[in-house]
């Protein structure tokens, strides 16, 4: 079975949107999606870490498979992600303080974002080659950002409207996410 | 060392690096032995489970088979009995023989992207009729109640046997196996999709098609050898 | 109010007052992704509880030696170890279950509940207290998952634990099994909980 890189991208981006269909990365999705201006940097930071994680996970997986050490895969991945987040943080701090100020508070959160580990795990489970893995990371990041942006713009409107006190908070966000997810189901089968 | 650096020296209660390394080594040792113990402890049970699952699927698609032998079709085109992990590039298939040792069918795996994730199927090929007799789903995360209709829906199962004749030059199937919209099946190599579960139906058809296109042309020279149990 | 033993209080903290699913809304990814049936939800909950309890126990045992500079990394490695263990255990018990839960077993690593418990409780308390606290959280998480899985399976497939409830005449409400259904059902449960919480506060 060979999936074209384009179809991998579309699948991760729309048809099987990481947040709305696969339920990955829900914590930041529900947590930091109340304002548009924070949604975009958060999405960008996550996408970037996804790329790093996907690339290194690809290499590490090849290495572990070569030595027959598949049972260390999970530990290796999570350590890679945690350390690459640290590395990104340090590099940004040194070379681009402005960007660091914008993204800084989100970076530690990304370590426990299951979407990032999800990219690494799913690309391994589906035996993607390098190009497919990159497209998968791109699609996943774009999908995550899109979901975050959509949710944030809805919630910004919502802040201005009257809502019964009992539905406020997470319950309302979940109902909204349900409706978004329902509309994303229209993309099913798009990636072929 | 001037005043400034002293200021940035670690505080008194900071852990000395040597101790940090020692503790980390201890943690790594504990974790390492746990993982290895779990891996070794469950290895035989996991392999047994996988074997049973595969055997059950093969028995399901080739119910009359009394004995099932796994083979490899090597990249060189040669045939070999399966033994351990398949070499790279080898195609794995299972030949089922009835009580008299006659070949009743070939079972092989195929996979394609379905609605939620990859759908892995095992299809049974009948070399005498040159047709795909049926299939079983080995793994899928398709929506229960929709995607799993492919194994239950009577109309869908009526698609089989599915014509899988080789083309005249023997390098591919004469007709690509593909899913068509519900109610528009006109040829014996078309799969009538389930209305409402089109994507999974299409995945099943594509999984069978891709796997059969790869295996059957290379298998045909060996069918005479395989016809009787060896 | 009757005085109950302290351990019981500690245990019920996670099961009820701080329920990770309904009250704290933590660790949502597996909650929604695998709760299409009661049995999947229950297994996922038990697997998470196992990881939670064993990693909290180990962290609590080692708490005096783990240097605080590298504690998070140490916790993550310990958690990942137990997740790998549980991953193999599930494969050994049932392959069908393993296929159904898929990558979400391995994603237990990044379940915020576990790291949260490790950092907030196990690193400061003796093993027994840490185990009781983790057990409470685990049971609470399992209950939440189970409630969600049951509702989704009953509405979406007309069955519970695979046993058909309504006979053949029932037209399943399939959307409940699809991703949107997960959001709706969880939203519904949260609504119910916040309704009762408000009523109690108002009374």
C-alpha cells in the first residue's frame, strides 16, 4: 500500500484532522483556544516541534530497528520530543528573543501534547517513508493550527454572547468542538 | 573567578553532577530491566496470539483447508517455505490443503487506507476458478456499525467470488478489481460498494486489488508445484 | 459529617471531587478516542490506572534521590517504561483489544494526569499515600471513561459490552460512535456534573 505524499497531507490536515477526528492535542485545543492571537503562535510552535520530532523519530526508528531494539521505541521517542522542545527553546532564546517571547510560554506545554507524540507513533505504525513522514507532520501541524484557529474565532464571538451559567466552560467548548468535528466529517474520503 | 561568576554559582542545595549521573543511571537501570523483563516475559504469548489470530483468519477464508502451509515468494521469483521472519521484499502467502492434500486456495494479506485508519484484509484466492473467493478483516479501526458492515452485509458478501483472471501476458490482472457505486456492478471483477460505507468498501477492494496484482502474476508459474501438498 | 479514615478521603478525592474526566477535564485525548465501546473504555482506564499507580509508586520510592533539576525527565522515562510494559501486557492478553486501542496505549505517556500526579503528589509523599492517591485518580479516570464508553455504545450501537439491548428493531444512532459523538457525549456529562455542582452550591 503506497499513499502519495499529497494524500497523506490531506488526510492528516482535513479528512482525519488530528484534533477533530483523532482527538490528539485536545489539552491545548481546549486550553489555549480562547483568543485568536494566541492560537496562531501556539499552532506554529507545535507544527515546528512536530517537524523536528517527525524527522528525528524517523532516524531513531531506523536505528532501533537495525539493532532489533523496537521495545525501546516509546521511551526513545518521548525523550527525543522532550529534549527537542528544550533545544528549540534554547535556540530561540539565544537567536530570536522576539519569537521566544511570543512562543515561550507554550513550548513546555508541547512536550505533553499528545499530537506531537502521535505524529511520531502513527508514522511508525503506518510505516511511512521519509517524504510521507514529513508530509504527515506538515498535515498534522496544519490541521492542529486550523482547528485551533476555528475554535478560537468561534470562542471570541461567544465571549460576547449570553450563555446560561451552567454550560459555560469546558462543556460548551466540547459541544462546539462536536459541531466542528461534525462539519469536518464532510471531508471524509477526500484523501482517497 | 571573580565576584560575578560566584554569584551565578549553583546554590548550596543544588545536586552535584556526579550524584545526578549516579541517580539517572540507577533510574535507567530500573527502567531498562523492567522493559526487558516485560518484553521477554510476554514475547512467547504475543507471538502465540499473533499466530492464532492469523490461523483463525486463514481458516475463516479457507474453511475446507485441513492443513495450512506458509510460503515466501522471494524477490528472485523463487518459492520457499516460510521459516522465521520473512526476508526483505518477500511476499508471504498461505496455501491451504484439504484432507487429500489437494490445494484448495491461497490466502494472502492486503492493506489499504480506510475511513479511520489502515484496513488490513486477508483474501482467499481460488487458483482453479482464478477468482477471489472471499476475505476476512484482520485489523481495522473503522467505525463499528458502519465500517464493519463489510464483513456482515449480505449484498456485499455476494460480490464474491470476484474474478481475478490474469491478463494474456500474465504480468497483471486482466481487469483491475475495484469498487463501484452501490447497485452499479456489471462485471464479475467489480465490487458493489455498501451504500453508507463506501469508503470502507473501496478500501477492501483496493487492498485486495493491490495485493493480488503484486502476488498473483508472480505466483502463477508455481501453481503446478503447489497443487499437491509437499 | 462523619469522620472517615484519611486514606479513604485521599482515595475519594480522585474518584469524585477531583475526578480527572468530569471535574478537571484532563487527559482528554484517550478519553474521547477509545470510548466507542464499554469494553475498550474499561481496558483503557485500567491500563492508565496501572501506569499511574506503578509510576507513582516508583517515583515516590525514589523521591529522595531524584535530583530536582532533572526530575521531569526522570518522571517521563519512568512513565514511558510502565507504558511499554502495559503495551506488551495487552498484546499478550488480547490482540483484538490491542488493535482496537491502537496507538492510544502508547499515548498514555503524555496523559497529563500521570505527570501531574507524579509532580504534585508522588514526589512529595511516601509510597503508600502516593499509591492511594494514584489509585483514586485512576479509578476516577476509569469511571469517567466507562461512563462515556457506555453511553456511546448504548446509543451508537444499541449494545452494552457487545450484548445487544434493544433487538433488531433499533436503528443505531451511529453519529455517537463517530468523533463528533465523543465531543457531544462528554459535553453532556460535563453539563450534568456542572448542573449538580451548581445546585449543591446554591442549596
